[in-house]
C-alpha cells in the first residue's frame, strides 16, 4: 500500500512538471476517443475473455514531430465473466500519462502509465481500490485530426485483467 501512495505522489509531481514544461512546447488541445476491447481475466480456475468498451478524453501537453505527451482520463469495462461458479464483474476509471514517438508523418508508437480506480465484484463480494496500470499501442494518423489506434492495457488487480483493443481518437481543437 505504501508503494501505491508513493506512486500517487510521484504521478502528481510528474503531472505538475509536465504542465509547467508544456508552456514551452506546442500542444494541440483536447481529444476524445472510444474503442472496443477484448478483455481477459485470470483468477483461480477462471480464465475467460469478454468483448468490452472503453472511452477516454485527453489533452495533448506536448505535440511535436519528435515527442508527444498527453494526459488522459478513461473509463474501461474490464469485463463480466462466469465459469465454474466464479462470477466476476470489473470496471475502471483511469488517469494516465501517454508518451508517444512519431515514426513518420502518419504513425506513432506510445506507452501509457497511470492509476485506475477499479471496482471489482467477485461472487457478490465487492471491492474498490486504486491500482496501477500500464499499456502500449500504435496509432495511425488520418487527416491530422483522427487517429485509429490499437493498444494493450494491463491492470494490476486481484483478478489479472488485460485489454487488447482498437478504437478511434478525434481531436476537438
């Protein structure tokens, strides 16, 4: 638990540094996105997958031809599973930093790291908590305001939860 508190403090300090640094770099502004994901959960004898949705809103702190940095707030359905008498339902609200490297004018590789408030229900026993998560993806830029993305996200929960998905991001201004 102490490691999670230290992580929250470090994430908050990092965010303030980024906001201060952002004034010297170009930023495009707000964007939103939605995607469909294949979620997978593993706990005890449960190893199942489910089709889910995810939504996000973000802000480009830095958007240059060499480096990209964004802050994102996302909502992810981690899936509903039922096998061998084990019923699992999980959702997450996540705050993350996303750093990207352009590989040319139309392709970007990126990584995410952040904190998620996870709501987990296993056989009727509910638990909520803050957990870390991370991910990586690739985005394809279309018309400079639309990105098609493919990403992998891993949530550090009691139930090993991961998402693989495809979606679209739209720049607002």
